[in-house]
């Protein structure tokens, strides 16, 4: 990856456009579509549904998670296991590529209907970013309800210094680009193979659609230089 590629990625995020990021051969080995959440529109959600196909998740920087008291899902399950003991057996202690999942709760905006349409999910995603950007932390429960159709992912403290998933890589890119560190990640899937989209096919998609494809390791190196 050249310095110019990285700058193109920053500019794309500032312009509300997608970037593609491959994490690592030794991790998930997946390419994710990533976009800054404050710019997400119904068209953005449709693009991820049609051209990526994975989970559409909203990643929050750790300082925002702390401000709205957003727990990890594993913490919720642990707290509930005294009443529902079988939950303890579901602990994700055998993830082959990571030590801890970044999953938190699922939410809908209270003004949404079912919450799953492109319009509803775009509203949930973008309004979350705007609320956090404006530091209206007390509006969290007033503005959103759970369960819902948008999964919230909690970024690790220190981001890529402590965890190197797409959640932290995307948030690090937002931070370096100077946009609100709330972003959407969606894995690119291959319907023909039933597996993740290959890097070669992701590169072809990027070239056909004028997008930049970045390597997670290069983003991590750049972030750790700061």
C-alpha cells in the first residue's frame, strides 16, 4: 500500500464513501466494506446488502461506549447467567481468530418501523453517530430501543493497539481521517463459493467501482506511528 492509497482512504471516508479493508491472512481473512456512520444513507445500506452481504454493524469508539455505558454482549450474558444458567455454556471462549468478540447489543431508532429496511437501518446508524458526535449521551435510551436490527460493536480500548479486528481498524481510519469515530463494517461474501470474497475479487470490485482497497496491517502501522 502506498501513502497515496492511505490518503485516498481518508478522503473517501471524509466524503461519505466506502473503503475496502482486508484484515489479515492469519485472522478472519476477510474484506469488509467500511463507511463513516454519520454519512450513511439508505443507498449505502442497499450497497452493503447487494455487494457485500455480511452483517451490517455499527462500530463505536471506546470513549463513546463508556459515555453511554454500552456493555459487551458477553458481559450481559454473564450477568444474566445467574437466572439463566445455560447462558454460561454459550460463552465464546473458543473463537479461532480472536480472544474476545466486540459484539454488544442490537438497536433500532425509535422513529423506525420494523427497523430492517434500508431507510430504517440508515436512520439508526447515522443518528447514532450524530448523537455521539454532539455528545448527547443522555439521549441514548430516548432515541434508540433494543432489541433491533443494527448490531453495535464496541471498539477495544486503544483500538488496534489492543485488538486488530475490522472494528478497531475502521475506527482507527476514521480517527486518522478526522471524522467521527463511528463506522459501519460489512463483510464481503461470495455467493458462488459460500465463503468470504477473495482478495482478488475484492480488488476487481474496487477497481470497477473506483474504491480503494487497503490492508489492515498497513493501517495499523500508520496508526501506531502517531
